[in-house]
C-alpha cells in the first residue's frame, strides 16, 4: 500500500478524487494526511474523509527554508512513501526538494514544458494555443521543470473562457492522478527510473 501526504492550496477537487479512489479497498494507495500553505477550502474534503490536516503558512516564517523545514516536519510525522502536490501553489525550496526527491509529484494544467507557472490555463489562452492538457511530473528545484511522468492533451474550443477550460482540464487531471498513483503503487511506474 503506497502511503501519501497531499499538499493543496485551493479547492482540492483533485484531492477529493484521490480520496474517493482510496476509499475503494482494491485501490493500492492511501492518504495519510493533507497539508496546506493557507486555510484552503479543500481541507474540508480531508476532514470529511477523517484525514489529519495541517496548515503551515510561509508568512509566519523569516525565510522560505525555515517554512519548508516546518512543512517537512509535519510531513515526516506520517512517513509517507509519496508527497503529492495537488494544486499546491508555492515553489518549494531546494532544501525541501532534495530531502524527498524523486518522491514528490506535481499536477500541472498544461502540456509542460509549455506554460509553466501559476497561470498555465490563462497563458495558453493568451498565446492562442489550440490544444493544452495536463501533466504529472516529478518535482525538482525548478518551476514545473522536473521529469515528466504522464501527459494528456485536449483541444481548446474556440472562444472558451479560462474558468471553463480549467474545469475541462481538471476532469482529465483527476483521472490521470488516480491512474498515475495506482501505477506508482503497483510498480508499473518507477519514479527512480524516470528521475535517473
Ligand atoms: C489544478 O488544475 C492543478 O493542476 C493546478 O491547480 C489546480 C488545483 O485544482 N496546479 C497548478 O497550477 C500548479 N502550478 P483543485 O484545487 O481543484 O484540485
């Protein structure tokens, strides 16, 4: 059984999809705890599934490294096999990434390396792209630059708005997240090999 700590910043719809998948006794992963960098709305999903939650806000610390150290100690209590960033909107410092690499994965709403950063959906629309998609990658010290694990593309409908397009991408992301974690858990995807 692959054990996971999930980090979020927002509504947590991907977290919810993972929690629902983990509710099936045949699914080979379990969520141990959910953390956030603020009082994120999505923490409600964790509470409904009786998961431990923690919030570690960067604003409470003098440096990013100090923040990340306390974040790490909250994670290490649970000794997870994997850390999943599901809409976690902070760049983690190198000290944190080095501690866990390659056992942190991130979900991103574009076909990386296209449109990295916090506004991937808006940036794809502004660039006039006719396709986008979702990516799951191993987190390294860059911004959305780590080795890619899975990608799925989709067409962008002409005239579609940012919110609607993001909702369409999230539909793909949820399936991709649940499937990718299943494949990591059963050994079909080996993070060490992808990272090498
Ligand atoms: C997801 O689309 C995820 O890919 C994105 O935030 C959304 C979170 O949605 N992450 C990033 O943009 C990271 N750069 P959710 O809170 O409803 O799961």
